[in-house]
C-alpha cells in the first residue's frame, strides 16, 4: 500500500483476491482512526512497521 501499487497489483503480489485487498484498509482505518491510505502509511511508518 505504501508503495503506490494498485489493488490489482497488491492482490497479484500477495496471491489474494482483490476483495481481500480492498477490505484490509477499511479494517485498518477503523483500528487506527485514520481515514485515508496516505494517513495509514504515515501511521505505520511512525510505528516502524
């Protein structure tokens, strides 16, 4: 996500469905309290993940 890949590219690289890729950010947004992918990337980088 932080590398600017599309959902299709992420799904292909991770060998999962596009639906799985689409659902990850929504769950992560709820858990972290952020609203956008860029915010989530920054949140992860601040925590060293």
